């Protein structure tokens, strides 16, 4: 792999470990910037790549982690590309668990799970009524008289009626 990388990028010394570290730094940058622009008091202009927030909001973020200071003046240059790379692989919002966050109580986790389950089941889906005759289908229901033949060649032996169930 190192040889292929040197052929692709002459004059640079790249190896798998350096690429792994770069990927890790980019993922952290994406996660932090996403957290920053998701904050209610922060605005982001995608065209000019600038983040707008009050000084006290910046102080709060920088106090939490000093690496937020880089976004204050420059934004995140390749945020759209990073979003394409990491969006599906990064937990955000309520389900995100960070090592820097204080531990949550069991009640908080139960509430978060309940909210998640309610949000997932209410996407315009209606419950299905499985009672006979309750559907809106135009197909008449009829009982199949002849046996159903499958493509399997395996023979299944009939149980004798005297054996009974052994479960």
C-alpha cells in the first residue's frame, strides 16, 4: 500500500498510520463543527463559510474545547465534503454519547429511548388491522384446496397420528 501511495503522490511519505490519523482528525473536526452550527444561538453562512455567534456563546464553546477557536475566524472550509464522508457514520444530537459529557441518569436514557421510538414510529404510517375483513383490498379471500407445490425436492415424512407432539 505504501508503494502505491508513493506512486500516486510523489515526494510525500504517506503510510496507513498517517492516513488513519488524518481521517480521525477530519472526523473530529466534522463532529465539532456540526455540534457548533447545530446550536440554537449560532448561525452559519455556507456561501461565505463564516460562523456568526455572540462572544459569550464563543466563550462557552472555547471553554468546552479550545479547538472550537479555529472555527471562529475561518469556519470549516471543506464542511460539505466532510458531511458527505461522515454523516451516516457519526451520531449526533440526542443519541450522541461523548467522553467529555457527564454521565446521564438512567431516567434520562429511558426518556431518550422513548422519544426515539416515538419519532421512528410516527412517520405517517398507520397501524395494520389484521382482523379478517378489515382491509380495503379488492381481492376476494378464498381458501386454497389443492396443495401448494414448492421447488424443493426434499421429502418430508408424515408423522403417524399415534406419535403426537414431542415438544
